[in-house]
């Protein structure tokens, strides 16, 4: 299974389970049915946002410099400047 298929399958199963509880097919206490079940989608959205921000923060924290990429980029810039100078453009 691809990652998209796996994600869609899990999302579908969780959606069906949520609807079963939300529509009251499974008897739950009054407090759980009226106060907890309706806010689960918002809670899941907040948790997903926290997960995404955590991943971004971790990626920024562990970001490493790439000296090879720096030198490659500087070489390409030098080549581009030389090419533009050969075509008559003045570059500082």
C-alpha cells in the first residue's frame, strides 16, 4: 500500500468511528456524549498543528550547514557572472 492509501484508510476508519459515537449508535454517558465527543475534531486539529510545528522546529534545530552546496552555488554564480559579462552586461 502506498502512504496515501494507508493515510486515507486510517482517516476513513477514524471518521466512521467518530460518526458512530457522535450519532449515538454506541451508548455513552450523557456527559461524554454532549461535552467530549463534539470537540474531538477540534482537539485532533490542534494536535495535528502542534505536531507539524514540532516537526518544523526540530528540523530547524537540527539543520546542518552544507559546505559542499555552498561551494557549488558560488561556482555557479561565478559562471553566471562570467557568461553575462561575455554577453556585454556590466556586473558589480
